[in-house]
C-alpha cells in the first residue's frame, strides 16, 4: 500500500514505500488519461483469450468483461473520476476492477506484463489516431483541389522569392496537393508497418501459460504478432515513424502557411484570409494579422522537437524495456495534438481564402516573367540558347532603364538586339498563350 492509499501493482518485495517525490516523479497517469480506452480494449481481448485458453472459467471471464465495461462506461459518464493518485492507467483500471469484483479482479493480469500491456495500449492508440490524421489529410486534399479548380488565374511563380515565370494559382496550390498525397502515403505505410500485436510478449520473454497471441491480435484488429518478444516490448519505432511523417507533413503546412502570410500582405495582396482565422493588434487598430498561419509555422518546430526528443530517449537503451520509454506517451500525444489542430486550421483557412486575380495579374506584368519564353523563341529561330540567354538579358536591362516590359517594346526596338525577331514574337510571349504551349497546358 502506498502512502496515498493506492495499491501498487509491484509492491510485494519492498519493505518501504516510495518517497512522495519519487511517487510524483514516477506517476504519468495525469498525462495519459487518453490511454484508458485502449487499456480497457486490450484487457477485454486478454480476458477473452484467457477464457479460450482455460486460464479463466466462463463465469470469471463474464465477470471481468462486465467489470471492465462498467469502468469504461463510468469513466465516460464522469461517475468514475480519473484520479491522478494512481501511478498509471493500468493501475487505475486494475485497482478499480478489484474494488468492484474482489478476488476475481486479481486474475486479470495472468499471463501479461505491464510491458506488453502498455505497448499494446500505445499501438491501439497510435493506429486509431494515425488513421484519423489520414482522414484529415484526405479532407484537406479535397479542399486544396476545390480551391485550385475555382482559381485558375495566372500569377507569378517564384525562385529565390523573385518573380521567375508565369504559372497559375491553381498550379501553385496543386504543388501542395502533391506533397500532401505523399504525406498520406507515408502515414498509410506507417500504419502497415506497425500492424503487429505486442500482447503476449510478457515482460520480455513471453509466458509459460498456454496463451494464444494470434487470438488477441485478431480481436484487437492487428494483422499479426511479433516474432520476437523482446522486440515486441521494446519497439517504439512505430511512434518514431509516425512522428517523422508528422514532421514532414508539418513542414509542408508551414511552407504553405508562409506563402499565405506573404500573399496576404499589402506588398503582395494576392489573397485575403478570412477574419475568423486572423487576429488584430492591441495598439494598432488597422492591423489584421495572419496568426492562424503563423501559429502553424511556429508549431512545426514543436513537432520536430517531439520527434527528436523521442529519438534521443531511444538511442542508447539496451533491450528490453526501460522506464525511459515512459516519455514516449507525452511526446507522441503532443505531436499528434499539434498536427490535428494545424491540419484542421489550414484546411479551414484554405477553404475560406479569398483570391485576388487582378493583383496577381499586375504582378505578372511587372516581372519580365516571359523572358525565358523570349529565349525559347530565339532558339526556335536558330539562335543557340547560350547566345539567346545573353540577348534576353540585354533586353531586360533595356526595359528596366525605361521602366517598361518586354511585350510593350516595338518590333524595331526588339530587332536591335537580334534581327531574327519578327512580329510573331508577340503572341509567343503573351502570358495567356504561354500557358497553352506544350507541356505548360498542365498548369491550366
């Protein structure tokens, strides 16, 4: 019995209880209430297997099942408070089960360790929540596609944040669509890789009880079981793989957030973010700040930190289980919650985005975005590309000095740079026509 009145699952060989500081340091229940459902789900499968293998009678199995379901219902209704005095979620569930059922409640843990139990709980949680993130990614892909299709307007494409070539707003957004498709694939791949059940691996070397690991794996929706018990209890790479996919996903969201912030400034004016996802200034009444996008950009580093922290926790651990692994729960949960919020916020910002095609069109006309096409035109006239490149550079300098654009130059002005230039250059370098040439049609 601990000083707080809560039984420990491991206290038999100790003469003295934990000091309060150690108890506080060791306790992680307050941060893992969300594991209660997976823990009960895993225990229900374990009870069914115990009955099937003869470790429990039918009556005992029915009692334990009813007790576990009762605890779950009472937690959901609030009738059973999630008391932080318990060391962990396993202690909370088992102690309350024993309080309700008496001696039979003590049979729940037969042929199981907290080591395989906690990894089973986390596997169930990570599988479920990763599948949820995949659903959100799919919803965002649909929103990106819809917003792109609604806005096939020309705009400047950039390299080095300098105007480069003409593209369309649709094409620009669809670049992120491609990135998010790969993010979805990474998450789906992680789901396939993690689809093994740890339940039955015991502390590290299985159990001498006659159990059926395939039975519990099927009950819990896993495709199979671990071949190696030590691997089963010490594996956390499934969380690392998902956090790595989360980090890449957040990087993509952050890049889009950065562009939305830039596009929304008065200097660009390409888009306007909906008021619902912006905030103001406490001192400057005119301000409308892109705080939703800025928070996504800022929170990206937080997910990177969760990944790096868990990598650091795991990098020097000998097999099998070590208490260091307790840190995985906080880190994964934090990364997950950040991704869920960021994805939802970005989807809503894109869905409600107002696009200003006239501003983008004006930016196109001022950026010499048809310079590459002038070079291509000269190449088609037989001029070597390297010579064509130099000729167009001189044309651009001429335009800059006169504050005009290439398409506004007269034919005689253009011919002074290269006699091969004819009247047919104008339709060739028209911005709308450029997008209808060859492979560029894919931008439309």
